[in-house]
């Protein structure tokens, strides 16, 4: 176990998380999940552009 990583509990930058999200949305796993759960795709589209974090 990497104890140094456990002791540094700081958040990454917003840009880091935006890149992660972009990468995830283009992954085969995401495409499969969306095809299996069509209501999820609708919900994601409904939230697009919303400011979900204050």
C-alpha cells in the first residue's frame, strides 16, 4: 500500500477532472453503459449545461 498517497488527500484541479470526464465519455465502457440504459442517456442530456456545483 502506498502510504504517501494516502497522506496527501488533496483534490486535483478542475481541469484534471474535466479531462477525466472527457476521456470517460469517449470510452467503449461508457458507450456500452449508455446503450444498456437508455434512460441514463436522456438524464445525462437533460443535465448538460447545468451548473451542478455551487
